[in-house]
C-alpha cells in the first residue's frame, strides 16, 4: 500500500482505537493482513469453538482457513444440512468472527443484516466477538457510517447473492421493502457492557465491502 496512505491509516487507527477502548472494547492495529491473522490467532486459544457470520474480511486475511485447519472446533454454517441449527449452535460459541459494514472514527460499529443471525450474535450469545475491519470502512460519524453500510456494503452484498433488490440494480439504497431486502436489522454497537468480549482488529488494507 502507498506509504502516504499507510501513514494516514496509522494516525486514523490510533483515533479509532481510543474510541473503541472508551467504549469498553479492545482494539488493535495491524499493518498487514499477515499481522492481522497473527493477532486474531493470538486471541483465540486452541480447542475453542468458533462460529462466524458472513465475514469476507476474515476470509481475506486467511483467518477462516487457519481456523478450519487448526486445532479448533469450527462451526461450519456453509456446509450444514440444517443452517438454523448451526446458527443456534453459534450463539454458544467461544468466539464469533465478524466484520463491520462501517465503523466511526470514535469507535461506533455499524452492521446491517438480512436474517439477523450475524447482528444477533454480535449483540448477545458468543462469549467473545472478533471483528476484522479494513481501514476502508472507517467513516467520520454514525450518519456517514450508516450511509456507507446502506449504499456501499448492502448493494454489493445483494449483487453477490444474486438478489432482486433495487440496490442490486442501481448500486444505491432505495430504502426498499423488497422481499429480497438484506436491510432488515440495523445494529449500532456503541458500547460493550462486558469487558474483553469485543475485540476489533483494524487492518491497513481494503477489506470486504
């Protein structure tokens, strides 16, 4: 990555980290995907049960492959004969892997969900939540973060899943009530009541959508 962008990301990450820590969440900065993977694996003890939502960023840094190949109990929803049973099992996991649709400079995390399995697990259930967040998802405030989630992340995900939503066709949120909409539940994580439950790894890279 361009050294000027890297310097900017380092400075911005310090601000985001302070914001997260003030909200009772643990925060880390990784200069590379490899550093992000190393930090994530340091946080997850072997033999832990690990579930996840649709976290593309966790895939992109190699974390999902490492968990599958390592000495962990991976709760694999993608190959489950009964997805609902797996989702329920995930709520009791030791660790839940996720990303964010957007995060503010002062540490508020924004996520939008269609089936709510991801946002509900972030809010309650798994003992620990690990967010992998590229610096491309940092926004000045909640309003801009919500706009990013609805106008960048949601349309791309709708297209990725082949859904027939207005945003999949136009590339922008139309505030629709389509049967295919993935903007069903909005989660704003502004504070963690339980210290050491939520960990956020900020990565000096463009990850996810």
